[in-house]
C-alpha cells in the first residue's frame, strides 16, 4: 500500500489548510484551542462558511450546493 500523497492530494491539502487558516472565525479557533464548549451558533456559523465554499455537501452536484 502506497501512503504517499499524490500532487493532487497535496494541492487539495494545501487548499484546505489555507481555507481554514483564512476563514475559521477567530473566536471559534480560540474555543477549540482552549478546549472550550462550542455552541450551536458556532457550528451553524462554521457550516455556513463551509457551505458557501461548496464544502457543506462535497459530493453533491454544483447546482445543489456541492463541489461537483
């Protein structure tokens, strides 16, 4: 079994890291780092951000809010 990342895997990995770095709200990031409780509002806000990117339902077609 080959566990090395392909070039496409690595590119996607970097895309996700940059997205989280740039888009995860600071207050949610701090709560996670401090192992504090995340409320429903935190989850809803983050899921809306993911959905806006098309990552709310990644296997769905683009016309239904997915990535295709």
